[in-house]
C-alpha cells in the first residue's frame, strides 16, 4: 500500500496537482509505519527515515529511474537478517529477480514517474512484504506492441517458465518474474501482480504452488508486483 500511495503522490506532483495530507493521530503502529516507510516524509511531515540504521525493519520507499547493481541490496539484507537458510545462490537469484523486474519497468512501461520500490518485515507474521510499482504502460499494452494478444497465457508462461522478453537491453533475459516466483515458492510466500485489467497470483494450495491469471474488476493504470517471503521465526535478531 505504501508503494501505491507513493506512486500516486509522485504522479500527482508531476502533474502539478494540489494535495492536502492529513496524517492520522493513531494507532501507534500506523504512525510508526508512516515514519519508517518514508510516507510521512514524502508528505512533508518529519525527517527522512534512517536507511543506515542496523536494526531497521523497513526498506523505505525509493523511486528509481535507473537500475544499478546495488539497488536490490536493501531488500536482500532485510531477508538475510531473518533467514538462516538463504544460500549464496538463492541470494543472488533474489537480487537478480528484483533488479530485472525493476529493469522491465524502465525498458517497457514508459512510466512518467519511473518506478517505486519498498519492503518491510512484519514481525507478527514472520514475513517480508515487498513491492515494485509503476504507473506506465501495462503488461497487456507492452505485449500487444510485440504482437502478443493472449495476455493471460503469456503472463502465466512468464511466471511459470520465463523467457518472454524483447531483449531490449543486453542483460534482459525475460526471467525476472520467473526467478521471483521461484524464490517466493521456496520461501513459502505468495506473489500478486496487477496490470491493467489483469490480476495474477502465485500461491500455495492443496495442489502445490500454482499460478492463476484472471480478469480484474478494477483497472490498474500500470503494473504492481507485490510479494511476501516467510522468514525463520526463531531467527536471533
């Protein structure tokens, strides 16, 4: 939710809209979230969160218009702190998945705000929630430009098998969503993707970890990738 609100805020400011923000006064958990996510600061209330604090449980809202090697590191470090089973290979796959999903935003979305990244550790559920959001061209629009009209099948294949790419950059392999799905499955988490009038979910059920792509009653003007990773509840912090 923080990423969505931030994306809308950035877009409104870019258009020159007048925005009035009235921060809540309770509950304490919500106020803490507004502070540490950086939403309060973006709205002009309080300083920017301390991203270098060693005990921070939040990767504050970060807008991006380029992708560097280091940009996925804050999310990876948050996972490292709460997982005893994160191998070097899994760590690199997670880092690569996040970077490639971010790169997809820049390569294809034509988003006026670029993209927005954020993550947070939820102690009560022992899970990390993360999001990458843009307000640009939807995945169906991008696929249609490449002559692909069956969005549901293409998105399902991209999540389950990977390899759908325009090769718009030398490092774009078309495996970002697939790598992310694999990591989410291994971490007993879930993945939710909104784009245009399409919603895709990857989650555990009695039949295993399954992908479902359906039409949505709500049109989302861009693409939002939201995922959770279950952490080790007994991890010493």
